[in-house]
């Protein structure tokens, strides 16, 4: 490249000098291309080696990602029953304004205990572990979204019962 700059600075005086300069420039270009290709080849080899090492590191990460998916499938398999309900919360408005949201939560709990059959059936039965009703944060935040004084009049929820009899309440999709 330096030769090209020198050649441009010096103007050829004859045709022979012009031909010699063009040959020198052509040879310089060929040499430059060869050195660049060798350097590029070395860089590519280094990239390939680094990519292989990264892939080797990513394989355990990929396996770890696969494991949670399996666990999620196991959780989905545990679900015995799943239903979508529209729970009327209008009776919460009977309460004084500063107690309405808490009352709406109690109404939701009572509704789901009744419809998902969580109540104890007989006094003689002794259960090792009581069945639980779990209300997710999404549902709780939806009820409390407008504050304590103005809970929603109704809410759509998805109730999922697992094999242990525990019920988890989620917001219905689309809400």
C-alpha cells in the first residue's frame, strides 16, 4: 500500500515506467491479499475454537433450561381439576367503604371453597394435611387495584386443583 502511495506521488515519465509501476502495484496487491487471507484464516480458526468452547459451556446451560421445563410439565400433570369462574363481588359494597376490598377477598375465598369443594366433609374424618386455597398476587392486586373503597363488582378467575387437593387461584386469561 505504501508503494501505491509512492507511485501516485511520482508521476511516470515514460510508458515503460508506467508498466513497471502497474506490475509492482499488482504484485503488492496480490501479496497484500495473501497476507490478509492468511490473517483472516487464523482469525476464523480462533473464532471457531472460541465458538466450540462457548457451545460446550452452553450445553449444560441448555440442559438446565430443559430441566425447569420438565418440572413445569410435572406441575401441569399434578393439576386434577381446572375451572374458570366469574365471582360476583357486589356484596362487598354493603360494607363500609374502608372495609370493602378485604370483604371482597373473603367473598372470593368463600366462593372458591364452596365451588372447589375444599370444606371438610365430616367431623369424624381426620386429615393429615388441610387443603389450602392459594390466591395469587395477580388476583389480589386486581381486587385492590382501585383501592380499599372501590373493589371490582366481579372478577374472572381460573381455579386449579392439584392432586393434593390444594387450590390455586389465577386471573383468567384475557383479563
